[in-house]
C-alpha cells in the first residue's frame, strides 16, 4: 500500500511478509483462480502454486489461448499433476 504526499512517497510494510516468500503456505484443497493465467506471469504464478501443493487451478484470460511463447511453461504447470481448468 503506498501513499503520495507532495514529493514524498510512503509505503506501508508488514514485518515478515514478503511477496517472494518461498515457504509461503498454499491451501492444497482449494482451487486457485489466476487472472491472466495463460500469459507469462500468470503461468509462472500457476506453476508456483502447483509446485507448492495446489490441487486445482483455474486459469482465466481474455484470449483464452496459450500462445506459442508460453507453451513450455504450460507443459511445466501440467507436469505438476494439478488439475487445470
């Protein structure tokens, strides 16, 4: 969360919370929804969730198609064994 005041920018930080926390828990019995899921960042997020135990992923995008450039990442997501919708 950020806030601008004049020329200064303030950021609220929570101790111990990191976006890149590799040991962050993932609810294994939940279906995770990833918006933009067939693009590069969406597929990386889907793979991250699947590798940490997510059993089901719902990937949504405007195009609805995995493009050639991300086909390899799509195969890595499927190789995790997570159900993909």
